[in-house]
C-alpha cells in the first residue's frame, strides 16, 4: 500500500497546507451532509413537525459527540507531535491507545445516551406534539455513536501523518450510502424520522469500518494490530491533557446551544424549523473553517515536536488568511441565495420568511468564525488546550446564558436571540489571537 505520510516540518508550507487541507475540508462537509440529508428528506417527505423534531434532537446528540470529537483532537495532536519528533515507538502506542479508547467510549455513550433520551428532551422543553418523533430519532442516532467516535479517532491518526485523502474518500462513500438509504427508508418505505436516523447510523458505522480496515491492512507507521490494542496510561494522559479541554469546550458550546434551543422552542414550530435549516446552512461555513483548524493543529503539532517554531508562525498566517477568505465568500453567498437554499429543505413560506432574517445575522458575521477557530487550534497543536477551553467558556457559553436571560428575555424575538452569536464569537476571536501571540513569544524566548 502506498505510503501516505507527509513530513510537515520540511519544504514549502503553503502548498502542503493547501493540499492537506482540501480533503479535510471536504471530509467535514461530507460528514455534515449526513445531517443535511436527514433534513432535506424529512422536510420534503414528512413535513415541518418532523423537521422540528430533528431540530430538537440535534443539540442533545451534539453535546455527546462534540465531547469525544474533542478527545480525537487530542489523539491527533499527540500523534503529530510524536511524528514530528520521530518517536515512532511512542507513535505506535498512541495509535493503539486511541483506537481502544474510541471503542470503549463509543459503546459506553450509546448505552448512556439511549437511557436518558426522554429525560434530556423533556429537560429542553421539547413540545409534546413532537416529543415522540424526537425521541425515536435520537434513540436510533445513539446506535451510530460508536461508529462516529471510531471514525473520528481513526481519521485523526491518519491526518496526523498527512493522510487526508482516504478519510475523505471513506466519508464520501458513507455520505452517498446515507442519502440512498434516506430515500429508500423514508420516501420508499415511509418510515419517517426513524428512517433517516437509521440511515445516518448505518453510514457512520460504514465509515468507521473503512478507516479500521485501512489501518489493519497497512504496513505504514499507523498500522493497527488487534492483539496490541491497549490503553497505555502515559499516552492516555497526553491525549486527555489536550483532548479533554477541547471536548469540554465543544460540549460547553452544545450546552449553551441547549439553552438557546429551549429559547427557540418557546417561539414555536415555524421558528424551530427555520433555525434548523439556517444552522444547517451555516454549518457548512463553520465546518470548512473547523477542518482548516484541524489541519493547522496537525501542522503545528509536527513542527512543535521538531521545535520548528518559525514554521508554526507561517502555518498560523496562512490558515488565518484562508479561513477569512472562505467565510467571507460563503457567508455573503448564503445570505444572497437564502430563498433558494431554504427551498431545498422546505416549501413552507413562513419558514422561508423567518430564514431570511436569520441568514442576514449568520451570513454577514460569518467571517468571525475563522478568526475564532484558527488561533486556538494552533496552540492546541502545541499542547496548550486549557486556556482555549476557559476562554470559550467565558466568552461564548457564559455570555450566551447572560444574553438569553437579559436581552432575549426583554425582547423575546429570534433576532434578539441570534445577535448573541456574532458578539460572543468576536470576543473569543480577540482572546484567541492575543493568546497565540503570547505563547509564540514565550516559546521563542526560551533558551535553546
């Protein structure tokens, strides 16, 4: 099998970063298409109530998945640092620890999630008329959580050595399968929300199986051997040190989204459906830049391991420029083409009207996402993950809680609610940029 590893510590950075990033961005978009395909099929074949049920379920599954995706960031950073420092024995232990950990966590979270599905939905104040559909959808989604976690950990290992092409291909295969199953189960067999959830879970499982298949059959440094599957304590500690704060940050975002979701629920099913579609469109912008941030973390990790600090600065500058460019184009474009984009999901004119207002706020301020994500991903690549978590908790999560309890409580409109997003992200961007420059100055002033 062809060796797909990339040395990120040598050669021109911009070219390697672009070549590396494109498959990562496409992989993120394809993974997002799972949920988007659900919404398109639900909105067109089952109606607005089912669309609202999927909306109510999203933050719950997101709360759990983001925690363990954060841990996969830890696996990526630790593996990239070992690779950059040429510690191949440590790298192999990181590989086997990561996969073993993902299997254990996946099984555990499936049981826990299914057990508390009803409790979580009621905690959010999900309307009684859509509660049964939301519960059914979420229950089947939790069946696919092991596949989601294993895929993300396996893909994180492959990306740590520069192999971004195969995770993208596997996600493409799973995405096509997901959409085909959606049409078969919902349009063909009229299964409703359970049909789209089953399609998503099966597709996620296939993507995980493909990643494991490559690692098991490979002769490269990331080769996986079942008999060597073991959680090595020192590697686990390193993964948790970087990944847990990132996961807690993502989960805290989801918790604050839960609060926002409960506020959205109070505005009725039409607003719930419009918000679901608007967030799905915005997710394409966010996922593109988040994937670029993952690339920046991998490059920063390898160069940190090799002590090439000057190259880290180049990674930061190029990534920031690319992120800003992507989001300016996508953000403005999503606002201009909002009526056509919304009609892909639903023909309900009331939903489309609310969506116009939402896409103005999301699209015009979309570029803030880029400057928020890149600095913190670069410093995570250098093993510093606690401050980004604390900053995000204060600037985003706490601010959202305060905003909902004050501004939204006073005005109680969807515009008043959604203004909190650009404000919070702007504050986070400023702290991220300042912290990155602080860390770089500290590193470069250290004695050799």
